[in-house]
C-alpha cells in the first residue's frame, strides 16, 4: 500500500521540545506565565500591534472579542457564508444573529458589496475571514466600517504570513484573532491569539479572559463581571515561542509549496489556485484548487481520486447556510457553487518534492479520467 500523504501536520523540532520540557519542568508557581507573556510579546512584535492575549483557541478569542464589543441578543453580525463553524459559533452563543453573505469568486472571501447591502440598524460587526491565507479586500471593508460606524473584525485564523499592502493580516481591524491548531502554519497544538490596537478593548478582553477579574484588582479571587476561561497554558506557549522563532522559515516553506503547485497546476485549463493580487503576500496556509464547471471535475470525483491514491482529501468548506442549524441562503451563489468543485491540497512543512509531484500528477490525471 502506498504511504499516505497527509494534507497537513506540524513541524516540531528539538527547539519546541526543549522549550516545552523547560515549561513542564520549571514553569510553575511564579513562572507559570513566563512563556505566555513571552509568546504574546513575540506575536505582537511580529504583527505590529499594541496588544495580544494568548487564548486556548481562536474561537475563544473571537467569543471574548465580540462579547467585549457588547454584542448580544437582537444584534446582527455579517460574515461570509463560506467559513468554518468556529467563526459563527460565538455569534450564536452570544444570542446575536449571523447574517451570511456571498463570497468573491476569485479570493473566496467576503464580498464587500454584498456585506454593505446586508447592513441594517441592528448590524454590530462585520467579520472578514482571510480564507486559506487569501486576503479580504480590507480597504473596501474598512471604508464600510468607517462609513457606517461598524467594527471590522479580522478572522485571521488561517492567515499567518499573509500581508495586505504592507500590513499583516489580523492587524487592520478593530481586533484580529488567530489559530494555532495543529493544522496551522504556527501551532501550539490547540490555541489562539486575540490582538488589537484599542487599549480599552484590550482591557475588557483581558478582564473577560481571567474569569472577569480586572487587572490591578487587589482583592484575591474577586471577579467584577462573569468572564470566560479561555487561557492558554504555559506549556503550549513554550511551543509557540519556538514556533515564533522559526516563523519566517515556516511561512517561507508554505509559500514554496504553493509556488510549486502554481508552476505545475496553475496553467491547466479551468484551474484556479489561491490568488496573490499585486501588493499582497499570501501566507499560503492551505493551497486550494478550484475547477471551472466546464471541466466536469466535482468534489466527489476529487475525493474518490485522492482516496484511491492514499492522499488526504480535505474538502472546501461547506456554506454555513447549508448546515442543518441555519436557514439556507441559496442566493449566495458562489458560496454554494465553488465548494462543489474544489479541494485543498497537501502542504505540510516536511513534504518532499516527490510527494508534491505525486499530488500534481493525480490532479492532472483528472483531466484524462
């Protein structure tokens, strides 16, 4: 049987192991936050933002950020219909209403025009998800936010390494959130990060992140609001520190793999890969291929072909409005159509050229199958 080609796995070296061992051995008592504070400092320096809070997940970071904005029952939050469930779950948990809009056909990110059309007096935020490392049209979205007085939130879970006209993904909105899940370019196993340049918002989220205990409160075990428990552990942060020391290498390798796919698949008729418009850098977290309808290549054919060759097949996200807990929004044409003829391609750090060639050859073979 052929050796399986996974779609992703983390790059863990002796550095991560050494830092994690140090955290396990010495990171207790007065040192229980050492790696957490170091990780936060490294991350905000890399991103070019003022504040960062390490969290147990990106979902938790988004949940706290939305809560700190005061979003609750009766409010609406606009987001792209193509998203992982983690982006919409905090909206639902807070009792607000998610409003799903269509995506752009080239970037697969939220369509600013459709987002503007969905704004109502109840709209309290717009979430811009940088899907698969592709960048949203932030100039247009930030202008919308300015015009209507609505905060633009960046879901940059998948966009570490992506840069929009000199500004890193996650650093442009009212706040940004990141994921360090084991599938991501930078990993802590599980984990996330909340970032912002807003000092007041930072303080509110910091309080919420510590069970509602305000920084500087002298009374022990004295929360002032009901908060959350979304803290990252010191051991996770130790791994994150090692990953941050290697971030240029990790992102560079992702981009090398993406470049290889572009070279070998990008000129095939009816094939679209992750875009990289002028002035931007795509962090290339998840190389994705979308086939034009006329090719006749569907998600089901892709799944079968990859399974036959023992290649991990990761499907394009389903439209959120197709899931059983939400009302269908079939008017979101691109969101409902593109996933039916798309697939994510393997792109892990230690992937060999032979393995990438293998994936490419089987994608090309679909045109003759």
